[in-house]
C-alpha cells in the first residue's frame, strides 16, 4: 500500500507563505493498492490537484472515494474534482454512510439556491454509493478495511487498512479524551500494532481546555495513543489553520521528545508519500 497526502490542513484551506511546507489544503489522501482502483480518502481542497493528475494519467478513471464525515473541510474540494466532470469516469462512494448525501448537498439543489452553478445531477461521471464499502468492515481487493467511530461533533469514522500482516490506520477529526462514545482504550485496541498511525493532532495540550468538545486531539494524547498501541510510526495531521510551518515543526520536536527513539514521529506534508507492506 502506498499513501500520498494531498491535503493535511484542518478546518479551512490556508494558502500562503506560512503554510508552504506542510501545505494549506484541507484533508485528502490517496491510497494505492497494487492492481486496484485508487482509493481517495476525503474530499477536502487537496482533492482538486489529485483529480487533475488522475485525468492526465492513461487508463480508465475508476475511483473509490471513502469519506470520514461530512464537515466542509472534508467535502468541498469535490466541487472541483475533475474526474466528476468526465463522462467515462466512475466514482464509487463509501465510508461514512451519509457520504452521498453530503456530496449532493454541496452542489446546487434544483431549487436554484445559488450555492454553485452546477447541480449534482448534471455531473457527467457515474457517481454512486457502493454498498460494499460500508462500515464496520469491507474489502478493497487484497486489503481488509476495518472502521471505527470518531469522537467528533455529528460523528464520523476512521479506517484501518490491513494487508498481509501490515496495517495503516487513519484517524482524523477525533478527540481521544473528548466527549463521545469511545475511550482512549478503544482507540488503542483499534490501532494495535499498526505499522503507521495517521492521527489528528490539531491542538497543543494547553489549548485543550478552551477547545474541549470541538472533536480534535492534542499532540501529546496522540503520542500516548501511539505508544500504548505499539505502532511503528506516527504521522500528525489536520494541522490547525492558525499554525505556521514553524509552529508545526515545534509540535513535531516536542512530540519526538516525548515519544523517544522507539517511535518515529512526523507531520503530514502535502506531497509526501509513505509505503506500508506490499
Ligand atoms: Zn476536519
Ligand atoms: Zn470534522
């Protein structure tokens, strides 16, 4: 499995000189599995550039889109996802069960609400909910996918991708100690032994008192989780829109200090890729 980050920012896109290295686009990742159609995770603003690359590549435009939840920062890029405007493209939507409804809602509803010049029904691509891509588990060819609910306002799901004894976990928009149905113990079990854990680390520990219930975690709680679950590598993501590249680097330095030499830590950066297993 090869995973590439196309958007790593939380809440809202923040282009500009302070976000050049870690990226200003909101959440979008692409998972490549040998012999399978590409798997796009979330449709934040980062999906626009991914879509442009996809339509340039030879071969069929057969795409799987898995959504974690319906907040704008995970959906709005779909308005400018080029494959959606190609008649020969096929996009299977899965993950969060209300994903299709969420995608439809960002376009103009035939009432002429003025939100966007195109209606969802006008899109030339074949875009359909795929019942085979639903929680709590499903397969993507050789990869087993297991989902888990998020502690996040209005809910959401995270994904664990497993192949031949290797695992990659993606948990964004998740408040580990926050209000919600799941405990840190639950998440430690879900992440157990993963090669790579990618987790929301939007806040500093000292910011949490002001942001309790907003549905995001602080970096220290995420390091605790990674250590308890014995993961091989930790990637921090959903960077706060107010955080400069330098401030994200500071978080990584603090997290590395806490994690020690046994747990490599990095911050997700637009354009970076990582490989897990075969
Ligand atoms: Zn978000
Ligand atoms: Zn959210």
